[in-house]
C-alpha cells in the first residue's frame, strides 16, 4: 500500500485542491494554492502540517493563497523556472523539464507542458502512477490555449499521452460534465464516451468529484487526445489533415461552444 495519502477538495467555483501526505515522514504537499482558507481547513481537519507547495502555473486561481500559507507554515514553494509572465510569490526553487526529486521515497518528475500558459509544469510520480496535469489536460478536455500556440499545446498533450495508460490523472478543475457535452457533439457515436458521460452525471448529481481519471479512459473519450478519430475528422471535414490541424479545429470549436 502506498504511504502517500491524497486529499482532494473543491475551492472557488470549480478548482480542485490537492494535498499529498507522506504517512512516514508526515510531510505534506499542496498542489497549487489558490485559496489559503480552503487548504488550511483540510490541513487542520487531518492534523497535517504543510511542508511544501508545488505550483503548476502562474494563474491567480492556483497561486492566490501562497502568501498566506507561506506565512502560516513557512513552507517551501517550488514551481515553474522559466517563462512565467507573472512571478510566483516565495518561489525558492524553479523547476523545468526532466527535473526530478524525491517525495515519500518516490521519484517526482517534472514535465513542462506549455500552451495554456508558457510556464506550465506537471508533476509525475511514476512509481505511484500518479500525474498532476494542472490546466493542461482535463477530464474529457484540455486547457484553453492562452499563451502558447496550438502546436505547442498539441505537443504538450502528446507528451502526456506518452505516459503509461494506467496513469492516474488529477487535473485542476471540475469541468468534466461540460467537457462531456462538447466531446459528444464532435463524436456522437463513441460508446466509451457515452458511458463515461452517464457515470459523470451520476457523480455530479451525488456531489462527488469526477476525478481522478486515467490516461486509458481519456484516450478513449477525450477528443483532444483523439485527433486521429475518423468520426472527429469527418465532423470537421479534415479527413486527410494533420493531427495539429484537427487539434486546432477542436480547440477553436470548444472555445465558442
Ligand atoms: Zn490556468
């Protein structure tokens, strides 16, 4: 059994907060920190002390709570090394592609996945099969392309796609139900997608989070990882186009869906 315990909770309107707790050393990590009060509530409820904040990217809904958490816990803040258009408060170590370190004796690898923002990094724990995708990959969707271009984002998603299928994915927003509506509109006959949407509707109705998801399921259902699907290509009249062109058509269609 893993010595890492994960607490998943909501903050703001649709953000996911995540805490990782090492049962042996009692070290606790926050993945992003958009709202200090919500993180503190979960830390206090569990009797955990915050040791570090791992930041995925500079957006305010991921960083607004850092200053207050830092003041209370004197925690270490690590996050993107490069390309951040907005500095991250109290950052003591910048991370970049292929950087790695240990947490709970498990390796943590950094993937740089620009596109949503240029600074975006994701945290991957290969021996635990866990991946924290930030705002790059969502369940049944992907992040809006704000700072990079379509090709950059497509390549970042491809990097995630190359991880093992069994990888468990924690993303940073509860968008699954809305993403499912778009996914179904571009691939109406996808049976795996239809059954995933049924499951998601039940989870949402029961007030349960729809994540974690896993890479295998996303490859079967997430249109942004399915640019080779003939149904999707036909929908956009791009049967013989490149994957990047299909991805770009999908992302633009989703932006105005
Ligand atoms: Zn963001």
